[in-house]
């Protein structure tokens, strides 16, 4: 298993981050702080949310071989856009 490069998103409000926390929970990922990592069903995700800069960095650090990074990163981007409206 291997990971993907990190993606950073700007202009992520606290409300948008809370929206993403709720979405992550639906995938079995528990986010209890502004930074950390969590694993579920073969995927490990790390994140760092800088509230002062309204910047969120997300990285899939481990994944099954059958899940290409383009798919993983595309899903992350889709969920961030759904919560930020951008």
C-alpha cells in the first residue's frame, strides 16, 4: 500500500471544517482535533486545519493498491467543495 500527495484548500471556514468532520464520520473516520490521522478500511488519512489561516491540508498516507490516488484525491476535493461551496 502507498500514499498520495497532500492537497491544501484555502478559505475553509470553521463551519466548513465542521461539515467535513461530519462527512468523514460517515466514512468511519473520526476527527476529534484540528490535526491528526485516522485509519479505516485500508485507508489512512491525515489532516491539518489552520483556523487562523482558514487552510486545510489533507493527505491519504496509505491506501489499498486498487484505489488510485486520482480517485482518492478527487473524492476529497468533491467533499471539500460540497462543504465550502467552492
